[in-house]
């Protein structure tokens, strides 16, 4: 089945057109509402990558990418909240520990929604969160700099690094509790609506049964690297939304030229994403990622230019897409990607 005709892609389009896009300006100002999360749950999209035997769709990666593009182009804040969910689901699907049987089905069916609190592990050898074995479980201390979806997620995938440089991933309830205190919601230039906080951990204790993975940091880095060197489908989704603004403004010639560039970069990026060895051809992946940023930036800038002064009004689509594009430039950024992106910008 072609991705465009997959039931979950059709569900994503319906959700985007009927719920997300019409409300995107208000959500940008006021925050992602619980009703949006409930609509995502009902749509079945939280199970796009989950095994069928646990109630998920078991859809190909191409379908998941198409869904991500659609949601990000309609309401990037809602996309960003729900996208956190899919990594914990994939990790549970590969696990052979008790936590899989406890959480995978409710996460696959959308009964529960997960967030992630592990990006800080990429800062190694700096260790923002330390994990220590204690009393038949694990104690976590430190600061999670970024946690998205606070007040919307049910559980979180938390990670800390041990003194032996082992990364411990465990599930915790996404609520204030002894040893876990959230900051006030962050005010950001873009995606404030996604309810991002930092988390102070002071002796948060989780039982062994909550652990989903323990792995040496060096091995985690090898597996994690391709995730951040591949171009994000959200970049293409926001760019497409900006090109629709151009079309509606009658700037079809500019939209056509940029769409050709976008399609070319997308094809190359997705071909590499399907490569059977994910940690190979890293330089090509990063080059295509930076080219995707370039096209997105050109598309969102063109949408602002076409709208003139009206584009700067806070309920205007063009300025929101431009700010969302700015957010995507640094979302999940690593030092490697930052260096490559800055080098590419220096050559312009």
C-alpha cells in the first residue's frame, strides 16, 4: 500500500484539516489543549510504529514520515508533543523486560501517551543526570533541561548515566512526585505551546521493573547518531505549509520553484533514511539535512515576504511557520549537526 493511501495517513489528513490547522493560531498563543491530545489518541496515530500484536498499526517508516509531515505542517506544536511518544514505543517493542508487557499495549493503543527525558545524554561526557543503583532500583539526580508535553503526557522515558558510563533508561510517571519537580513552563520564541519545562531530579527512585534498557554510553551514541543526522519529516511538513501560503497568495512561480527543490531533497533524505545500515553515509545524511533546512528557510521567508506587513500579525500563518522553522533548526541538535550546518551557512 502506498503511504498516501494508508488509513493512518488518511486519518492524519482528516485530523489536520478538521482540527489542527483551523486552530493552529490559537494553539500557538494559548498552548496545546487536552482536546488536541485526545483527538490524536482517538485517531490511532500514537500506534503508527507499534507492533500489531500489541494493538498498534505496525506501519512502515514511510507511513510514519508522511504522518509526521502532515501533523507538523498543520500544527507544529501538537506534532512536537505527540512525536515524543514514538521513541519509547519503539524501545519497548525491542525490549525483553517486564516493563514491555506493562506499558507497550496502553502506549500502542493511545490509552497512555509518553514523553521523553533523555536528550541530555547526548551531552556526554557532561552528565546532567546521574543514575545510581539503590535499593532494588535506580536513583536519578540532576537536571533534565528540556521536557515537552508536561501536563499532557502520562509517562516519561527518563535516562541517566552511571559512574561506569552506562546509560539507564526507565519509565516514570509524568507528574510531580518525591524527587521530581518541574520548572514553570518555558517561554520560547516558538512552540511555547508545547508545554516544555525542565525537571529537577533530587533522589527520584524508580524500581528495577521500570527499566527498559541499560547500555554502554558508547554503544548508545552509535545507535543514536543516525536519528539526528537524518532530515526530520517535520522540516518538510512546515516547508510544504509555507508553500501553500505562497500558492494562496498567487505567488505560484516561486512556490513551484521551491517545491521542486523540496521534492528533490526529500527524495534523497528518505532514500538514505531507508538505507539498511543506519550509521553509514553520515556525511551525506547531514548534507541533505542542511539542504532541507535551506529549503524550509527559503519557503517560510518567501511566505512572509509575500504577505508583507500582514504576515507579521500574530494570527498570521506565515510568521508562525517562520518561527516554527526556526525551532526546527535546533530541535534535537547535536554538536556534529551544528558544525555542519554552520559550515554550510558560511559557504552561502
